[in-house]
C-alpha cells in the first residue's frame, strides 16, 4: 500500500475551506505530539508536512490530497502552554469551526504521546469528539521512546476508559513501527462511510 500525496492548500479561516466533496481524515492532538511527522511517515515523504521540535509549528489547516481520492488534514496542536493543565479543551477557533462544520470530515485521528497517557486535555478532546459525534481513532505516538509493554498497557488503559474510541494504533514515525498498519487502514478507505453527526451545539 502506498499513499501518493500532494500538498494542496493551507487554510486560516473557516470560510476559506474548499468544498470539494472529497472525504477527509483530520489529524488532531497536542502540540508536538507528532501529527506532521506522522503525515510524512504515512506518505513516505520526508518533508511534505513541516515539522519542528518547538511546539506550535502548525498554525493552519493544511490539506494533503491522497491519490486524488481523499484528504489528510494536518491541524494545529492544542494544549500548548497554560491550556495543557486545564481539563477543558481550549483550541483555536479555526480548529473548532472545522470540526463542527466540515461536511467532508469522516474521521479524526487523535494523536496521543505514548509516554504521557491520561493528560487532561487529551481526555477532554476524546470526550468533545464523542459528544460531537465524530468517529475517532487514536494513534499512540513516539513508541520508539518506551518499552512495548508500557505501550500495550497504555493502550489497554485507553480502551477501558474510553470505550467510545473506534480503534487504537501504536506508531513511531522515527522507526516506522506501526505505520504500515495505519497506512493500510487509511488507504483502505473503509472510513469513508463513517457517519459524523455535527451537532452545532458544542
Ligand atoms: N522519537 C520520536 N520523535 C518524534 C516522532 N514523531 C515526531 N517526533 C518529533 O517530535 C517533534 C514534533 O513533531 P511534529 O510532527 O512537528 O509535531 P506536531 O504534532 O505536528 O506539532 P505542532 O505542529 O506544533 O502541533 C519533532 O521534533 C519530531 O521529530 C516519533 O515517532 N518518535
Ligand atoms: Mg504540526
């Protein structure tokens, strides 16, 4: 399975979004969790999405078209600085507008750092997405940094506490571990028929 990717556009306001009708997977997660790196790993392109060791690199919605069939949307991170400690989810208006209003969004891939399970803002994000009726898979990232057993324990913990999650992957963009499985899932497009229920009330 190969995902042929092409950068299409960066969007800074909701009104700028292109209503093209192709289905979208959005990559969401705390700043620095590895969203842009995972897009590069999935598409086997070193610098397609811009990455940085400094949190807050991605500030716009960046659209990558895959095989002329669907989009991966790289989102700005949440939980950077003070907001990380609160249990309420505080994210940019752009991200909120997108998640609430996009008609093409089928699935959120929520990235959680495998070294730091149970962060309040991540739990809040899962709950927010669940209430919004948006199907959510988790990718536990940077698993090259921890022992496999630990990663397995974190995955189990997540499953127990968040039965609403549709699935969990464990990935390392550094070593490529788990990326093939996630790529197969994304490329299979089985998620295209997922139903999202934007409530417009959150
Ligand atoms: N060890 C390791 N480092 C990683 C992995 N994925 C990403 N990183 C590093 O983590 C840092 C942040 O990666 P990004 O992909 O820019 O993170 P992001 O989630 O897009 O960050 P924002 O755009 O700021 O929200 C970079 O220094 C990456 O090299 C991984 O799987 N393993
Ligand atoms: Mg980024």
